[in-house]
């Protein structure tokens, strides 16, 4: 599978990508929000000009009464602030809506991750509510709040 954004390509993680992705996950700016990943099988590499710069993943709820998808992403700090996260999230959201037929997508950044929240809002995600003590902070081990955001198909900002 290959999904094209404006500037990035999303594709299956290959064996040679694993070391690069593990290095990215160790970057302090990324490790503040992500715990180490055991397997990259369910992720897509984010590729810019032939170089892996991060990964994005999705999960699908197939129960017809609750059908939706969710997204998670991490991007190397060297590429923060360049619109690549927005491009990646938009490309995957577009694919989940137009190809996979989802009407709703969720994403759940930490409340304190204001940069990620702004990125997701550019794609059309809207805050739904705060999930109190939602996840452990990977650095301190303390519980932190998460922000549930969702995007309805009709709200996707192309």
C-alpha cells in the first residue's frame, strides 16, 4: 500500500526502516510523547524525498454500529514545524474516508501536546473532551490527560 500526500508518501514499514524509526522514537522531543514500539508491522513509514522521517498508524473498528478509525503519528524532531505531520495525517485521513469508507476518525494527543493539537486541527479534527489521567507519561511515569479529537468525513480540510 502506498498513500501519497502533498509532500510525503506513506508506505509499509520495511525491515531497513526499523533502526531509523527506533532512533526517532529515542529523540527527546518524540520520547516525551511516545513509548518504545515493539513491532512496526501495523505502521506506515512517512517518507520524504526517499528518507524515512517518522511513522503513522491507524486502527479500525469494524462493528457496523460503531465503525470508525483512529490515527497515531510520530515525526522526527528535525522535521517538526514544516507541515509534514499535517500532510501525513491529512493523507491518511483522506484514505480512511475515501477508500476505507469511514465517516469518523479519532486521534488522542496528550492535552499538553499543543503542537500536535494544532496540527490535527488544521486537518479538521475537533476537540471532543478531555480524558482524565488517560495515559502514563513515558518520561515521568505520572498519569496525564489526553484530548479526544474527532473528524467527521464532511469536515476533512483538503
